[in-house]
């Protein structure tokens, strides 16, 4: 009976660390996605601005 209690105690003691790791990985994934989206939007906006300026004789 004590053996079963020790297994349960050991598994609950590990849970906060795994929760912390999941939280850390989730935060890292969110930051990585934000960086990719920001880079993509910046690139698209830059291309749009260059094409807009090239089409406008005032900027030529």
C-alpha cells in the first residue's frame, strides 16, 4: 500500500516541473510565431511601398 502512495507522490512532485516546461515551450513558440509574422508583414509592406513608389512618377 505504501508503494502505491510513493508512486502517486512522485508523480505529483514532477508535475509542476513539466507544467513549467510546457509553459516555457508555449511562450517560446508564441514569441517565434510573432517574430515570423512581424518579419512577413514587414517584408510585404516594404514590397508594397516599393511598388507604390515605382508606380508614382513623383518618387521616380
